């Protein structure tokens, strides 16, 4: 196979591969930071999964890994909300109580703080408004954010690592936001309680896109690399004979 033919095939293949679309994607972020050591990742307490259902709606599922940990409201005023996140606009939030005993509710749009993890624009209340570790809502938390003018998790044109799907930069338009807490922002935070009565805040920093499709240029470089590796193997085999 000539080098010219290989280059032409690579170019044609690259042009035939569409770039990843902005909608109908899934993202996740681990709740792996604790307010007692807010800059050190630990074994995840849970995971936040975001599904872009369509061009206008994003479903958010918050799962705590240990069923003996629940969402709690231990704060006073705007501090230590059961679950917080940020949006760049006041969009509709629909909360679901899928399990018996859950009393989650939309806490509104404003300014809410979770200890050591910064300020957020939105919160989800729990426990029917009751406070204290004795009143907690079991995992999982599920809600849908909708904006008829469009909504994505990280914005249109967001970029992701081609290998692991890590979010590299946000795009434009209606989207979720990260805080500006030092040294880097946090996407989500929660106030939780254990079966022993211990309460603490947890948060999620990094975000990943599931099933990232490499851009055409990335595919082209990968194919060229495979071709070069194959050529070297053939040469070695010839010499061995």
C-alpha cells in the first residue's frame, strides 16, 4: 500500500466521522471530597450522573454508595444545604421522590453555601423541612432541570479529553457551573449523615463525559500511528527471516 493511498484513506475516514453532538450525552462526577480535607480526594462517597434527555432538559441522579448514609439538613439559613449545584440562569427544577420516606423539594434559586466548597445558585431541600440527623432522606436523589431556550451540562462547544472523557473547558449557552472555591471549583456538594449520627459535607470536582468519541483529527493521528507500528513490525519480521 503506497503512502499516498494511506494518507488519502486516513483523510477520507476522518471526514466521514462526525464530531460528538452537544445533546443526548451522559456525564458523571464523583462525590469524593470531604469538608474536613476539602482539597484531598478520598474514596468516593457517591456519584452524580447527568443525562441530557433532549435539547432542553438535563436529568440529575445523585447516588450515595452506602445505604447507611442519607441526605440531611443540618444548616442554619443558607449554610449546609442537603444538595447544591449551580446554573447560569433561573431554570425550572422538577424534583422526584421515587422511594418511600423521601421528602426532597426544590429549594429555589439564590445563593447557598456548603462548608468549604463555595457558593451555589441552587439547592435541593430534604426531610420535609425538618433539621437534624434524625430526619434524613435516603439515597437516591433525582431531579430534572429544564430550560425551553436550551440546556446542556457543560455548554455548547465544551471540550473533553479524548482518552478518559474528562471535561477540559466549558462551552457557551445555558449550562451548569462550577464554583470558584480554591484551588479549583466544585460542581456539586451535599450535606449527609451516617447511621452513627455523624454529619459532614461532600463534594464533586472533576466531571467526565461517557463514551467520548475522538475528534476527526484525533482519529487520523491514531490511524497513522497504527500504520507506522504495523510497518515497523513487518520490517522486523523480514529481518528475522
